[in-house]
């Protein structure tokens, strides 16, 4: 309890805020990439607490939100194929595709099951040898090692009915794409904590080296975020650009070597579609040749419906940081957590969901 209570001490938060206010002289725009950080920022009203010189915008760090409609349509098409069981994380159920959602497909008779891990999907495969089990590989580098481990276990157990639809995303390439696009002038990046626990801090070095943008890896508590902002402001005011870690209890520069070994053994980079950003080179993961027998895209003749985007939804712009939930005419009116129009209102890490939950953005 000692360490838990320390992260909630108000005097420490006030001290960090005072330090930021005293130090910050230059108007800056900081982006938090991770959806978990976005939730903390909305929950504690951090944007409102920071001085006027510090503007914070949210990035595309919600894996559910950035899954393109075309990829979601593939998952829905798979669920409607005879003899197929689709296993997925719960957040994916309500995400609207072009014509329906996995939840609607389930209501219509498709066998769609919510799981907490890829290992749960393996158990389903073992219990249903006459069915084909397709696990939706959603997530960033955080979930990829565990899904790689499930493929290796399926091979060891000679499970011939287990498949993965790999919709994984890699974070460093999309940050490069965002910086290259130049839509936003960013002065600092709050780098994702969970992703960095896997890949380490070194993969972010290109941001400081090539773009002159300071980076700090943050944890997910209020004090973590404030410490991260304080460290970014220090770098900016001192004219420095480097990668620092404000989450040393979980992140090392070299990352988690065992997790990286698993991921690199089973997967290799490939182009991937990101909602709002299109195709980004080397930002996805596909199964390597020796594991292609587990690849759902190769094993099934998937025929998704024609892709279309929901009218009026600006999730793509919100994910790029160029607009906020308050800019969306659907927010809180047509689009709510009970009846979401876009994925940013579905996922618990989505900007619209967090904004709605904590009462921010209704002025739009």
C-alpha cells in the first residue's frame, strides 16, 4: 500500500504543476500517443491544470480505434463463414464496420466469442476440433508477443484449427508518418509506457535525432503524466532533444528481450492500414513464412463487403490530433457509448469515449 498511496499524493502533483508553471515560458504543443495516457489526462483534467503555454493533443495510440474499416470488415466476413469461430477482445465487438459490427454478426447467429488472451482462443480450438478458430490479432507491440507465443504453442500441440488474423500495428513507424505529414507542429512527445515496456526507449531515438522533438516515456498515473510534462518542458526550455524515461519501474532502454525474441520469431513487419492515415509502410506485422499455415488471410477466402466510412464521423482526424471530440458534430448527440458511430467512442482508450465519460467536449 505504501507505493500505491505515493502515486496519489496531492502535494506532489501540486509541486510538479508549480514547477511546470514556473519553468514553461515557450508556447508548446505536446502529443500523448497512448490511449491509456489520454484517459488519465481527461480523468484528472490535466489539460485544464497545465499553464496556457502547454497545449496537449491526443495521438493515434488506441489499437481498436486505428483498426481500419476494411480490416474490421474482414473479421466480420470471417465470423459469418460456416464452421468458423471468431475469438476477439471485447472492445472490438461494438466497433462499427462498413455495414455492421461483430456484435451484430453475433446477434445474427455468428459464433463470436470474447476472450481475455490468445491462450483463451487456443483453449477454444482444443475444445472444438471440428471448427476453425480465428483469433483477431489486435494491438500494438504490447500484445504481439503473447499472440506469437500462442502460435508457437499451437504448433507444439499440433492444433490444425487455430488461425490468427493479424491486424497488429507498430508504433514507431506511424509516429514517423505523423511527423512527416507535418499537419501538426509538435514540440514534444509523451511516448507510450506499455509499448515501451516491450520495445524499450531506444526505438524512439529517431524522433529526437531526426526531427529535433524531445520524447519522454511515461507511466499512467497522474504523477507520471505530470512528471513527463515537466521533463519535456525542461528539455524544450533548455533547447535539448533526447529520449528520457519517466517510467523506470517498467521500462528499460533495451526493452523486454524475451518478448521481442518471441515477436521477431513469429512475425515480420509489413504495410498496414491505419484509420485516418491510410497505408503506413512497415507499421504492421504478418506471420513469417514458416508460420503462414496459421494465417487466416491465407487459409480462408475472405469476401468482405465494400468498405465505406460512417457519414459525419471525424475519428480519423481525431486520431491524427488535428481535431478534438469537441469538433465533431455527432459527439454526445448522435454518437454516444450506447450507440457509437465511430471507434473512438467505443474503445475505453478512445478520445471520444474518455471525453464523454469525464464530461469534456460537450461545448462542441
